[in-house]
C-alpha cells in the first residue's frame, strides 16, 4: 500500500481495512450477514467501486486498478474469477454496494466503464483461429462493431460524468476528495 495509507480510505462507505469487517454495522446493513472468509471480497469491492475510493482517482486504468485492489484486499480466489465477475457472489455484492451508495448514475457509469474495458480487452485479442477469409472478415466486422459500441459507451460515460460533476468536471478529483474536515480547513 505504498501509494496509499489507511486514512486515505476513511471516506469510503465501509471501514475498508477493519480486521473483523464482516461484523461491522455498515457492512451488515449493505450486505446482510456475511462469513469472515468473504472479507477480502467485500474489501476488494469497496476499494474498486466506492465513489470515494482513492483507487478510482489515482489509478485510471481499470486493469491496473483491479490488480492493485486485488493485492490490497488479499483475495485468495483466482484473479480471473474476480476480474471477469464470474465469482459466485461478486455480482450480488457489487450490486448491493452500488445501491447503497444511492446513486443510479454512479452505478450505471461504473457498469459502463466495466463493459468498456471488457470490450477493449476483446478488441486487443488477435484474430488467429480462422478457417478462411470469410471467417477472418466476420471477426473483423465484429471488432468494428465493438469499436463503435466503445465510442457509444465513452459518450455515455462522459454524459454520466457531466450529470455527476456538472460544469465542475475539471474539479472532479477535488469534488470526490471533499470532506467535512477539508471544508473546515478552507
């Protein structure tokens, strides 16, 4: 956690680095009762998806952010199950966490970012297994459609950011870091 210290995460919805996180009142309000072995997964979700997580501000590349959140949360589950959202509980927990933050716009923007990076990963995958030119052409057409969809997603994300930050987009980082304590120090 060289880039961060625990106090950087004080504004998150849950006390991210609490040892007995599963016993915390805010955690049980969001997720219900969870077993202790789910603490790393809950920690990962808070690090990755909390509106006020410094991870979102400091690490804009979603793959790098996922890697860093994975390491910081001390998950033992296979990375691919976490990163591609195929782990048994991850979608339910992410949904609950996003709902708790009471921002439909934030939730939809976060989902769009996730899809964008999944499409980007697919676009960067080389076309290698094709039997003939027709198969290769079809694969290229699919990639072209994905690129067009990426453009649409980017426009949607920008529109959501506009709704969240208004005409203060240039102050996005400051707005997300704004706390009562920082206001008192102004």
